[in-house]
C-alpha cells in the first residue's frame, strides 16, 4: 500500500504531500494503528524542516491510489522508518 502524508507549509499556507511506498498493510487504519505512521509522520517533520528550511505541520493521511498529487518527496517504507526512528529499527 502507498499513502500520502499531507503537511501544511506554515509560512506559505499551502498543502504539500510526501509519498510513502510499499507499506506492509492494507488500509490506512492499519498503518496508523499497527505501524505508528502518525507518530513517524510527526517525526518526519524534523527531516523536512532541516532539508527545506520551512516549517511544516502534519495534517492528514491519504490513500495514494485515490489521489494523484505532486509530492515534495517519496520514501520507501524502509527509508521512512530509518529517517524517523534511526538505524536500529
């Protein structure tokens, strides 16, 4: 499953999206409950802010197959876990 994390760029007041691919679950509910995608999405804010020098706020989650949006970044689930939890995860 692929999902889009929806963030708000606070300075420009626009929505931006980050794609997470190859998540080992079937529904967004499973990814939030079993894989802690919400907590990790908040942790990804630090990486995005240091990379882009902007302030972001996590707004929501969207199933990528129903929404074709331009993204500011795309990460595999493994890379996403490494960015948000470190190499030990």
